[in-house]
C-alpha cells in the first residue's frame, strides 16, 4: 500500500495539470484492471485529466442497487510548489497523501483483497474517480450523477478525520463574482463628474457580509477585491470574489437573492454606478437523512470491528463529491480515507497505521452488503 501511495504522490496531479493527472489515472486503472472481475472505463475530458469508472461484473450486469465508491485524483498543488513522498516514522507526508490519494489506495486495496478471496463476482460495486473535484467538479458532478444513478449507497474516501469520525453532513458551497462599474474622472479637477465603482462595491461588500448568520450555519466571505487605476483617479471598475456556505438548500437560495438585492441597493446609493453579480451554488449540502444515518451505523460496525473509531463527525464546512451523490437521493457518507491532517497545506500527512484498518472496514462492509444487505447491529 505504501509503495502504491508513493507512486501516486510522486506524480503531480494538480487539477490544472491534466498530463500529470492522466499519469495518476493510468496507474490507478492499471492496478484495478489487474484485479479479476473488475473493468475500467476511461472518460476523456477536454479541460482536465480523464475521469475513470471501474465496475465489477455484477454491477456491469445490473447497475441498480450497487455500492458506489467515490474518489478524486486531482490535488491543489501546482507543479513545483509542494512535491515528493516521504515517510516520517509513523507518518507519511506529501501532496495528496491525505486528500485524497490515501483514500484511493484504501479503496483499491479493499477491492484487491476481495478479489483475492474470490468475493468480487458477487459484489455490485462501482468506483468513480473524477479529476476536477478540487475546483468544484464542473465535469465530475454530472458524470457522477449519470454513472452512479441507481446506487443503493455511496462511500466517499476523502480525508479521514480525527478519531476516524464518519461524515454525514457537509455545508453547501457557492461563489460569486461581483463587478462594479462607474465613470472615471480626475480626482482633483473633476471629482464631481466621476462615479466611484470602488465605493459602490464597498457598499455591496458591507451588505453581503451582513448575510452571515452563524446561528443558521450561513457564512458569506468577500475574499478578494481589486479595482481602480491610481489614488488620483475616480475608479470606473472594481471586482470582488465571494464565497458562501450554508446548511440547507433554502439558505443557499436565500443567499443568492440577498447578493442580488445588495448589488441593486449599492448601485442606487452611488449614482452613476452599476453592480452586477454572477453567482451560483457550486455544491448542494450533504444533508443528514434517516437513510444516511442508517448507512453511517452500518459502516460504523465495520469500522469498530477493524479497531477504528466509529463516532459521527460534526457538520463539516467544506464541500465534497458526497454532496453530489446525495443530491440525487443516494444515501452518502464521507471521510473514509486514512486518518490524517493538513489537507490543502504543505503539512499534509496521514497516520500509516490507519491504512490497513480502513481497508478492513471497507472490505467487511462490501462483504456484508453482498451477503444479505447490510451489517448493522
């Protein structure tokens, strides 16, 4: 497992590096195709590395009711910024070792183990691996919803949390680009003839930030602002980037409406300006349901038997492809990769001792599904 993880981590698969992503995908596909009873399909992309779908013979024959395994091969580090795999005692470090090449290795090795004991022919399993998760899965989202339609459940192998807590709920995510336009003028000789786009944008920002409601789990963050030519010119253009998070889909829709209203009001308050908002919900929330809670309990039995923690994670602020599968009604749980910390930082690491137990938990879960529809006690 460590040897495979080292190979994957040493191949840079930044989302914007499709050549590197394709190299990672080919290694993964080669490993999985070598397991008797699995079939790999490459789904080409015009923008990113290719996506992959691997399925068992049972799932290929009848996709309805299969177990969906979900992963991504892309990472957040451009070439040259953070490179290389290394062992540090009981820790393994490197870009993507946690998010989520470690999770991919867990899924691969569980399927390999089941293939070794001849169990795969009876297991309906489909493993979808996308290459654009770190930028919101613009291609991955429709691909997952198409390829995994009819799944009985989805297990997502994002970074394992402290104490092996299993994720059942994530916030939805969205973003906006806000553009303010005005009228340029000399700040000394013709100030009154100008219309200050930065001032209008500032009015918008104040209103947008006030949409944050911690009690409801709603946050709005204006994280980037640019505009103007110089301090002695009334600026005729300014732009801001906005991130927002929410627990329920209705709150996401309310944020979209609130941003639109804030733009209109800001422009009215600064005559001669216009403020336009280009906003969207990127990922729906992963909302905890009775079905996903039952799935959590079923997997927790397997985790506990493997010596792992089995607690349920608190609400997670970041999105993942678990939201995509849940959006079409598939009960979904997440965070099933090896335990670690530091994802999206140069301190990214996993605890090596959790690799084998994570494999054991997944293999036991899949065997339980094949032998009678679950292992919940």
